[in-house]
C-alpha cells in the first residue's frame, strides 16, 4: 500500500539533487503541520541532522548523573537489537534470559535472601523513576490488603521520606494518591534523620523511603539505624511498616566501595530497592531496576498475565511496547532493563516475558 505520495524525480534530476543545492531546502518546512509536498529522505535527514547541531554536546553535559559514553561493542549490540519489541518476549527468549540473569545478579549484589537454586524477583524499567512508581504501588497495595483484612479504612495512605527526595517521589505521591510526609532538613543535616522519620510513621504509612545517594549531596542516609528504630516501633505498634531504599545513585557504588555498609536486604525491613543502571555505569539513559526482597513483597494482583502475543507473559510495568537494546548491551555490570521474579508461576525463557521470572524453577 502506498502511504505517501513521493514526487517523481527523473534520474538526472535525482543525481543532481545534492541536498544543499536542492529545491527541498529552498522553502522552509512547515513547523507544526504536515507539508503538502514530500521531501527526499536525504534532504530530510540533512535538515534534521543540522537542526540537532544546535543541541549541546552530551559529553559536555555535567548537569545530570547519566553517563554519556559506552563501549563501541555496546553501541553495536544496541543497534543489533533496536528493531525488537520487548513486549513480544516469546519471540526473544534469549533477551529475556539475559534480563532475568541481570535481575538475579543485582538481587544477589544487594544481598537478597535468594537460595542457590532460586530466582530473584525484580523488573527492568526505564529508570529509577519508573522503578519507584512500581515499588510504591506494591507497598500501597500490600498495605491496603492488610488494612482490609483487619477491617480498617485504607483510603489515606502516606509515605515518609526526607525533604531531600528526588521529584519522582513527589510524582508517585501525586499520581497514585499517597500523602508524602517529609522529614524537614536542618542546618548541618541535609538528609532524612531516621529518628524523626520513625516518629512520623503512623498506621497509614505504607513505607519509609531512605535514599542511598541523596540527589543534592550524594550523601547516604543511615538505613541501618532506620531499620533498627522502625523494628522497635513495629514491635510496639504491630504496624509492620517496611522500608524502601532509593539507591538510584548509590546502588552500584556502595557494594563495591563500602561492602561492609549495611543498607540493603541484609536489613530485614528493607523490602525493595531501586537502582538506576544509567548512573555511574557507563550506560546511556534509559535503564533502571527494582528488586523485591521476595515474591511475598510483590502483590500477585499487580501482575498482569498477557497472552495475546502467544504464551503467558506476566508483566508488572507501566507500558507495553518497548525497545529491547538495554538487556543485551547494558547488563548489570553495565546495567540493564528487565524483570525477573521469584514466583513459581513464571519462569523459563519461553514463558517469562520481559516481566517477571520466578524463584523456583
Ligand atoms: C535519589 C534519586 N532517586 C531517583 C532518581 C530518578 O532516577 P531516574 O533518572 O533514573 O529516573 C534520581 C535521579 O537523579 C535520584 O537522584
């Protein structure tokens, strides 16, 4: 089917239609609407390429934490996978397997209690922001289940964080209708004070979020102290308030530089951790992870089982179609983009989609 009308050029005209001298660049292109006439692909390329020259150079951009250079072999792998749609994982079982391996490697790096033959629970995301949305949803849903089972109201969830949280936590709170209770910073203390955080917890608190690598200063919050204080409070109240660690920046730093520091799943109240693959990992933007301590921490009713592309594909993501380049080129040493879980239900390359793999197979 012909979708566009391409103006015919005879061979001589085509040969002489060097882009900069051609009629294509003599009239300005309409800015906000489709043009009446078609334009040659060489000219279209050149015009867009030239406009993009006005962007600044990513290599000179020191404003964000995202790395801007990858090994040439990674560039090749990315290009080789660029035409695959991650939504259709039955067609790409090897990619799925690579992603599941990434989730497992990261979970073990974060000391998740995963036995030798078990698979970890986690998912690859676009970045830490999507990872935090998913982790936050899991906390909200678990809290709602507990409250409903106890016959208590579940319409006023809140989350306790430091006022230094990254904007994605505010987004989560607003988009998913959770009150954000922020511990104020004070002169000389620019991260969340665990004592104050625990004092703000109440029966409606779905989790306390600690940051490993504050966006503003890079400082690690004291997750160990938070865990101990919260555990004592949970014993008194019976609320069972859990912890999420936002390790967007610190997750691929702490295990290597400070292996003795306890901030991860070694602490019993830490139920989920997010990390950005694209920070500090020589990886281009577009990769994050969320890992859960165990399958009990990811409510089953958040997992969608989609089967219209073939076999059962369990997913817990915010979107459907998605590029596939990350897992192949941006594995955990570099970071990636996948989801693997521990539940029995979803395992093996042929069945596990870009979504969730499970522990016991
Ligand atoms: C602590 C923290 N959390 C979350 C994010 C969001 O991460 P991403 O850009 O990977 O979505 C950032 C980004 O700077 C961050 O510093």
